[in-house]
C-alpha cells in the first residue's frame, strides 16, 4: 500500500498550500484591494463628470476647491466633511 500512501500525500500536499498564505500573495491581494477602491472612486468621479456634478460637494452642494481636486481628483465632498 506504499503507492497509495504516496498518492494520498501528494493530494494532501496540494491542499496544504491553501491555509498558510504566501506573504507576497497577501501583499498583492492588499494592493489589489487598494487599487480597486481607487478605481471605484475614479469611476464615480467620471460618472459625476458625465452627470455634470463633478467638483460639487455631495454633502452640501458647494463647489469643491480647485486645490482639493488637484490633490485628489476623485474627491466627492469638500474638506469640511471628513
Ligand atoms: Zn460640502
């Protein structure tokens, strides 16, 4: 039954890769989440641009300062609403 044991070990070895995540993979996953969040903010900004509400605060409706938009082009509210 040695051959069967070896086969079982090989299968167990493949499954064992999952629980302990590679630190590089974890870092890549975190970076990907960050990029996806940024992409979502930019996509929302493009939607506002198309709707004609870009540069207007979504909270108070006041124009967002150019300096704020220069720092964060996807800003959707003025700095007084954190
Ligand atoms: Zn505002």
